[in-house]
C-alpha cells in the first residue's frame, strides 16, 4: 500500500507533536514528583533506597516514545474510522404550525 506525500507528512507531524506532548507529560507527572521525593529524602535525611527511580534521560525518552506511539495510533485510527458528528437538520419541518 502506497501513501501520498501529504499523508506521510501529516503522520510525521502528528507523531512529532505526540512526542513533544509526551515529554511534557513525563516531566509534569513523573519527573517533578520524583524530584520532590528526592528533595524530601535528602532534606529529612531519610534512609530510603531510591535506586529504582529512573534518571531524567530515561523519563524523557519514555515520555517521547509513548507520546509518539499514542499519536500515531490515533492518526491511523482516524484514517480508518473518522470522527463524524451528527448535525441537526435545519430544514423546515412540515409539522411546525408556526412555520419556523
């Protein structure tokens, strides 16, 4: 199956936007709470083993990969199952006594 150049460019733009959005979500929902935990452990001198927490590069790469995959999935889904909203019919109704 061959795709035209415009569809490939739209797919690439969608995946790139998804990757950037995934990075933002990873920073907000993983990196910042992790930094808060590290800060609290260091401040209070708690003896917790935090070696399980991933480093910043891993968090960013995982966020970018998951965001790009999610955006690519949505792009492909929309190519085969487009979103169509029901639109109200505004033509005159013959049963309307006021002629609106």
